[in-house]
C-alpha cells in the first residue's frame, strides 16, 4: 500500500512494525522515476506499507528526520529509522533493504 502523508498524518501513524517512508518532490525527475519502482515493489509486497511525504510541503518533518535531498528512502522498524537510501536507487537495492528490515 502506497499512501501519501503530511506531517500530522505521519505523527499520528501507528509505527508498529516495518515500513518504508519516501521523501520526494513533485518537481524532481529522479523522484518520478522512483515512483515506478515503488509501485512495482508495492505490487509484489501489498502488505508492506510504503508512505510518501512531499519534501517541499513538510519542511518541519523533513528537518526532524534529517532529510537533506530527494528522493530519500527511510526504512523504519517500530518508529525508528534502521537505514536510509538517498538518491535514485534501483529495485534490487530497495528490495534488499526491505528484506533486511523484515529479517
């Protein structure tokens, strides 16, 4: 499931378990390419939550999470960041992080 969140929705989210949080910008070319990769991952892992957060519209959350550029992928377990990938990444690298997260 891919769902877009704002800061308030992210803060209210039940963060039990594992999830992927993507910070992106609507004007970012690599972010648009990454969206296709995430949709493919979501199709093959429908029970794994994927959330997207607009970098430009959620500045306070971006700063709180230490996100400096986009796209940035945060892999989280029980509300804590376990790892992150910055920039455009290919599907195998993202799947590998998800597998480590769920191990």
